[in-house]
C-alpha cells in the first residue's frame, strides 16, 4: 500500500551560493562605515546583521561605484 503524500511534488533542490563577500572601495567613507558595521557584526556572531551589511554594500557598490 502506498503512503499518502503530504507534499505537492518532488522536493526542490536549491543551489548552494558561495558568493564572495563584497569588498569596500578604498577611500569611500560610506563603504568604510558599512565595512566597520560588518566587522562588528561578525565579531559579535550576528550573522543576520552581517548579511544585511553585505546587501547594503552590494547595493551601494552597484549604485555609486559603477
């Protein structure tokens, strides 16, 4: 006898993202501020804030350092 399915289909396999963390542009005060916040978050074990800093830095880099 078949077991009842409790899901609509096969499981989804997501790729493991190993993107390198963004690098601040030397001499940019905004990059430096985000990088310092990132370093504090990493030192305190705050992975959520660290990822938030990465997102903010990527957005800043794409908007202001193209």
